[in-house]
């Protein structure tokens, strides 16, 4: 192949590799058992070379995509390439080995051509239930990784194509819903088989040596493209900080800080100044911090840079060990991925607001509103468990309002339909609505969060929670106001009003707790956070304020207080046409 | 309600395909075997005019027409152009905001990658805006128990508000109505009593499926189309009637079946994909006549490439489609459409990689070689540069090709990538072919179909041009090119269409139901499907959507003609395990199975079409050679002198060796080196890589 043919040959190779990853994903999603896979898309599929450098990936969960650079590379380095034989599948979920958090299991399978290792097919999936202190792993008040669930170091799940039953038995014994684990792991194994077969066929058609050379060139091209993108950002140092509510163990807020240095073609995100590691589970692993940083930079640069090892190289991350952004063993880390991860993306974007005011947006709602529950289903007599999350409002930007109710930036999950939820779990949903007034005021307002009310229909259900953004709203920019806060509250059967869990159950934190027992007739109210506003609210055109009031996403009181639009300016008839 | 012909004088069947530019009409007399075709310009805004003009151009006595089947873009156009009715929505208290909330996944970026990394992607606005939605007290809970009775007083008041606010149609969707439709039915009665002129659609009559967001959107879209569809059907019926037509008027539905006006007035959404499905249906019928049970229907036009994988002569059906990201929960032919066609633009992305499409020049200005002002290099320009598309014949109909303009734009592009013009043109074609091939792989290999068991049936203006290249890239051993590939889709209306379809949700573990229960429900569905068809040779097929308990995605599986007792249900389970194994590579015989929905389809056999067979001849095609010209046949576009054949001069039995070009009025076929083709007695070209057509 002559050098000038590359534009054609390389794009064919890149597209083929990406389409293999997509095929892997479709097979996994359609055959998995847990909603977190088949509705939530909480997984990734990717291909790596034999050194553990990413060759290609498909567009699934962004947090795992970023972290896979570490978990795969480190596993290959730790085990050595000789550990992989045809038909072997290795598994690990160790957050201290490059993972995002404990529920995410990496499965890695070698791809061979004529007996020689070419590279790897990898999937990472969020296994919904992994044992530990509370159902669904995301307990808000654990203090060590040992309480969070079953931790597997790299071990073989399959050897020579056969199940390594010793490992399976350990998992099936320690997970509360082993049937789901079994189904989901088999969906992942099926996906790996597809990746392996497709790459083998590709190697047979175009040769190993040429393919190795070409994937290296693809990475170099991505790197050059990303370097040009960074070079286009004005050089400088940009700092930003934000606080998290608490760590679930004590009520005190925690600070996250970043200084983003842009120097020519390189970008360094330095988190020095962030608070020390906490006792509670909001500590992020290094992989989370790096992945969140990549996510923020990808949002602000050309989205079409091919996603392989190259595009990550120009982005460097400094995260001091023993802090909230680089947890040391055995610190609790389960919420570092969902909660702290959102904030890491947010502060990197916030920092670059000064450099890229046209490209950034104000803060998104930045919490997963993780709500976990389980028990014995009154109708089936079987143990059930669920990991439930909510959508949030996104931030306003220079030219547009933020979107209402959208998945946080670190994931691409779909919500579970009410009618699917109610067939599986002993709850009846009383309402699922947009939360009025939750969008931060601004020339362009933040998007709205949601309100969900669930009523318990089993004699008892054990619930846990891991939210943030309940004390301070997501940041506004250029005079925009913060978005509305998230909350989780309870109304015991027969009570008049919803109360925070601190009041009703004496939890330390309002939204980070575990193993609270609620009973038939009790209602849980979950409100998700809104996005921050962008620009001065008083510059928002009257017509848009009127429309928001007409649509009941903005109350007349807020219209007056924040936008300076008095009730008599809201034209007659604007208050009719309410949805209820 | 009968398609029976009143006397031998009424026997013609007319098919009408309303396209973007032309309304094509084809008429067929099954008795005589005669075929007539005509066309008239499509008349946007009032499609009936074009239909009447095209039918008029047939010069056929409409009294002699037994049946008119037509595929209309009325519904699609109304949605795209925003000319649907302002629609009110009435739902269960607490849930109508799902129109705004949607399924929350971020996927509205321009491409897959921008969807996960774009701060600024626009979430689609709710199909029914907040101020046109109302809620009432009522609630059914799973598995169908009424928990809160319907507040009829409140319902009347809310509907009156919506009407006062300007709603011209009303959609009603209550939570868990598929499990107990009583509240929706009552709501419909109450609204009809208070507002007899207001079109009302209730969700259980449109999409009786579990998953409330998808169902409420589907119902709202359906309601919004009722006025425009009602007007259209009335006008076309009246206009045809005035011209003597007294036969049956049918419309194509999204899944390839047909239905009459009385069905569609209330369920216009069933016609949403009634246009593009015609080609796939025609492909399935041609496959049947050739004895090729498995074909990939491959339709490449100016802007897009539509593919469908036909297995056992059947067009695949998906349960859901989308319009502008709004989910439409009705059975629809499973067509995969990608932005790769003759007008797709070649460009280098910022990383220096070559991309072809999805950006397209469309019909205006079109490729540079059309000389209508196009200045960007397109796939068609690349084919012109390579000599695969010649000047003397055109895929575009009525367009003159100016090769020097193609040379100029491709030459300039070649400069950018440091290649000569021919190599750049060959590269553009290769990238486009790879994109098309990826799309076919996703529909075949990904679903457990081995492409080596398929033939590629190529049509549309640019399908046959790329067919052997795409087939080779996907390991499909045979290419089929029908006569008149450019007009192939409209034939679908004639041959198709004799099927109709009914479905109902039935969510229950297989072990908790009985064969009698399932049979009873299927019988009701079959009766509903048969109602539309009425005819002696009706065959009914039944299907069930099933999944392993705990799975979320279901798989549609054909059912036997009769399910008897325990053994019958065991057979149903075995069919599901087998289908799961075929599609995903494994089955879980130890796992319980869940039924999700049941389907029945009633169909009459399609008429055999004979579009004028070629005369028989020997193997030597030399008499059909009209010129020899240099054509770029190598990987880098290296040219070779190759024969160009005129399709109408070919004789049955002729064998053509690639590389060569076959031209006809509506399309050009390119046979790459190493491929050869035989002219079948039916007139189709059968090409294969090994030199011997199978």
C-alpha cells in the first residue's frame, strides 16, 4: 500500500473495526437480563492490540470507554500476554486496577491468528447486584471497598472455552440475584465471541502485519487530530471548583478543584487542591478522574475524532493520591463513579468556560439519583433487586436552553418504562413529571429535572440511596442562576407530607444511606436536579418567559423574582392550559 | 367488502406509487397478462391531482378496474411538513409529561459519536406540547385491576378545554390500558357523545403494547393524521368514483400488507412507510418466482441505500419505527436506510480520512455531472469518471451527463488527497461500497444469517451499478438485477399487497397459559385480519413475540397452524429456543419463556407478473454490444476497454463476462472483473463470481 492510499484503506479499516464493536453491543443488549444492560446501555464493547492499546470502540457508556484505557492496559501488563490462550476469558472488577467502580466487570478475550496473539476483544458491563452491604452495591454509607460487594482480581472465567466453575460458583453464591448475573455474563461472553470471530476474519482477509501497522497509523492520526483541536484552544490556565454535599458518613461538604492548563497541543488537568479522600463512598478512582476529564474535553472538541488510543494521548491528568479524585485502597469508591464523576466532567467544562465561551454549557444536574431496592417479591417469592437512576436537566448555553430530563454526561442510559418497572417490582408509580422551577434561570435557562413518586406494594422493601446535588444547585454561567436541587423523601403511610430521610429515619445524610426498610403504602418521592442557567435572566425575552409560565415549567413567583416579569406582564390566558 | 370481480369485465389491478418527483402507475390484467405503465408529476400539497392524472394517463376504462392498490406518502408528508392536525392528549394523572421526558437517552447528535459527546444536541420537542395535554383521575395497575375509576365528569371538562383551545383531533392513552382497555373505550364513547365531529384515537386500538411512552406517542401521531387521511381518502375515492371506478381501493401499509379506507380512517399511522416498502415486497415476490428464498433487497437511489433482508420469501417486520425520533409502535417492514446514494458527497474529514455521505446533493443541484449547478464530488461523478456510467444513458431520467464536469470535481478532490483522478474516483466508490456492505452485514451476520446463503437483488437507479462490488464485500455469491430496475418499486404495489395484519399484547409466562387460551386469542386476531381481505384463497399465518423471562427484548417467532395442548405449547417453546439460537448464537432451554404479543396475518396469493420476456438466444451476447469504452476496473481505477451492452437487445441465455457495463433506460449495471452474468428466461440478470450462475 502506498502512503497516499491511506485515506481510503484506513477509513475502511476504521469503519470495519467500529462496526464490529457495534455488532458486539447489539448482541449483548438484546440478550442480557438486567435492565441496566438492555434498557440502560450500561456497558461497552471495544477492541485492543496485544499491548492493551485501544484500537476501536463503539458509542456506548462514555465513562467506561475512558476507563477501559486503564483497566485493559493494566490487566495485560499485570498478567503478561502469555497468560491468554485461545478460548480463555479473563474477568476482573477491581476498581484499584483501573476500573470505574466495583459493579463494572471487565471481560477480556484474546484474539489469535495462526496461534499468535493479535489483540483483545473487551466488554465492560455493570452487573446490577454483586453482594455487599446493600442491594445493588450503591449504598451511600459504606466506608471500605470490602462492604461494597464481591471484588474479583483478574481470574479466568472461561478456560479453553469451558466454564471455570470455581469462579462462577463464587460469584453465584455472593451475588443476591445470581440468575441475572448468569444471564448478563453470558450476554457478555456472546458479545466477545462475535468480536473474536469478526476480527479473525478481518485478519485472514488483510493480513496481521498490515493490520498492525494500519491500526497504529489510525491511532497516530487520531492523536494528531486531537492535538490540533487542543492547539485551537487559547493557551492559559483555567481553574474551577465545586462542592459536593457530603460523603454519607459526616454532613460536611467536600471540595473538588481543577486547574486546566492548555499549552500548545497539550492539555493538563491538575486536580491538586481537591479535598482528601473521605470515609464515605464518594471517592473516585484515578480511572474515573481521567475518564471524566476525557469526556469533558471530547464534549468541547470535534466529536468525530476517531476514538482509539491516540485521541487520549494529548490529555494528561494529575490527581494526587489519597484525595477524592484518586482513592487509595481500601477506600470506599462506589459513588465516585456516578456522583463525583459527574462533577469532574462539570468542573473541567466550567474551567474552560473562560477559554471557550461559545462551546461550553452551564452545569448539568450532575447526579445519578441512584436509588436501590430489593427484597422478596410477594408474588414470585424470589429475591429481586434493582438499581434505579434518574435523568437530570442540562445546562443552558450561549445559544440555547438546556435540554430537560436527559441522562447525565457520563452515561447514555434510557429510563425503564413505568409499565415494565411495575411488572418486575412491587411498586406502583403515582406520578412521573417534569419538576417545575428546577431549571436555573438565565438568558438561556437550564433544563428541568423530574419528580417521581413510588408507592410500596410489598409488606416491606429495603432501600438505599446515593445522590448528590441535594444541597447546592448546578452552576450557572455568565450571570445565569444555579439549577434546582435533587432530593429523596418519604411519606409514611397515613402521614400528611413527604419528609427527608434524615427526619423520618434519622439518617446522617439526606440522600446517602443504606438499608432503610419501608412498608406497604409508604411513598418515596425522588426529585432530580435541573441544569444551570446561562446569561442574565433579565435578558430573556418576555415571550419565552411567558411560554414557560404557560407551560407550567416556571411559576409566576419565580418569573417575578428571577426574570423580573410581573404577573400583570404575563398576558391574559397564559395561565390556562395547564396539564392538570 | 369483497375483492371479487363483478363480471369478467372488471379484472384490472392498478398499482400507484407516489414518489418525490413522479407518481408512477402500473396496471395489470391477470386474465390477459397485460401490463401498462404511466406516470405524472407528483403534486405536493394535493396528491390526489397527481394520482388522478397518472391514472388518466393509463388510458384505461376505470370501470374495468377491480382493485387499486396505492402507496401514499400522505401520512409521512403531513408529519414532515407539519400539516397534521393540532392534537390534544388525554392521559392518566401523573404521566403526560412523558412526552417531554421521553426515554432520556442522548442520541440526537448528527452522528453516533456526537450523540454521546455533544453538549448542544437538540432534544426533539414533545409531539404534543404541554398546553395541549390534560390528565384525568383513573388508574389501572398490572395485571389489569382498576385501582382508581375513571372520573367521567373531569374527562368531559378537560376535553372541552382542549377543543376550546383548538385541538382538531384527540389522542387518549392511559397507563396499563393494554391490560385493561375499559377506561379508554369509555373515554372514546364519552368524547364521541360530546364532540361527534372530533376524531379520537385510543391507544389500545392503535398500538396495544406495553411501554407507555412509545404507546402514547404512537397514539398521538395517529390522531394527528386522522383528519388529513380522512380528507385524502374521501377525495381520492370521490375522484376515482366520478371516473367510473367501482372496485376496491386499498392502501399499502408499513409492513407490506394492505387495508381499505374504512380501516385507515381511524388508523392512518399504519400507512406511514407504505411508500418505500413497495420495493422490498416486489423483491420478495421476484425472489419467489426465481426460487431464491433468501435475498437482500438492495435499493440505491440518489440519496439513500435501503436494504431489507428477505428470508423464506418474506419481508422482515420490525415492531417499531421512528419519525423524527418519535417512536412509532406499529409493525413496519424492517428496512435499514443509510445515507449512501448517487448524490452522496465525498469529502475529507478533519483527520484526513475519506468519507462519502451522508451529506448529499439531493436532486437539486444533483451531482456535478448533471450540470445543474452541483460543484461537489459525488458518488455518481466518481462512477462517471470511471466510465461505469456513460453519457448515452442515464440513471436519472431526462438528465444529460457532462463527463467533463465530473472529471473536474473529482480531479480537484484527487489533488487534495494526492492521487490521480481515476484512483480518487475508485477510492470514493470503494468507501461508499464499504458503507453499504457494513449496513448489509448488520442485517445479516449480526442476526445470524450467513450472507453466503443469499442473493443480492439490486434495483433503484444506482443499485445495479454497485451490486457486484457490494456482494463481494459481503460474501454474497449472487446478484439479481430485475428488468427496469429504476421502476421496480412501483411494481411492488401490484404484486404486493394482498396481506393484512392484526396484533394484540398478551404478556404472560408461557407456562401460565394454555393452548386453548392462545388459540382463542389468535382466532380473534385472524378474524380481524381476514375482515380486510375477503377472498377464497386466503392463508393465515400466526406469530408470537416471545423472550426469556427477565429479558427485555422480544423475538418474533412463526407459530404452527394449530397449537394443541401441552405438546403444542412445548413446540412453541422449541421454536423460540431455535430462533434465539439462530439469531444470537445460544439458547437457554432451562429458562422460562414469556409471551409478549400475538399476531395474525391474512394474505391472498400475489399475481404473477410477466414484464415481457426476452427472446431466447445463444450464449454469445455480441449482438447486444453497443459500444466499447475505457472503464476503470482496477482497485485504483486502472482503465480497460470493455463492452457496453444494451439491455433490451440481450437474449435469454446470453452469458456476459465482466468487466462490462449493461445499460438500459432507468439504470446501469456494472459487472466487475471476475463476475459473469446470465440472462434468465424471465429477463432478469443473474450474476455470480465464479463465472457460472447457479
